C-alpha cells in the first residue's frame, strides 16, 4: 500500500460516512508502547459508533479496524483485505 492508496481509502470511507484518524505517538514508542493509533468513527460505523486500535505498525492497525468495520451493518465487502 502506498500513500496514494491510503488517501483514496480515507476519501472513500469519508464518502460512506466514516471519519478516519491516524496517529503516530513518539512518546509511546519511546516507552516501548504501541505508537500507532487508527480510529474510525461516524454514523456508518454502526451501533458501536467508534472503532479504534493501537498497534506497532500502521498496516496492523488498518487490518484490525477494517476487519471490525466489516463486521458492522452495511456492505463493506469492497474494503481491502490486507495491508501487509
């Protein structure tokens, strides 16, 4: 996945009613924590209203949150399967 693919994905999710937040936290990395956070929120996320995950890598976080989004109501079959 390159930066353009990620940008396209975020725009399409936005069009579907899902806001996406990506964060890299250097302080957590320095403390041997999980530096990446991905948050999905918005009406299209379904009744849970927010999906978030902290991980070691951006692809790991994207895989987890998109798999959780697939479990929500709606047609999410178009989502990419793997970001590794």
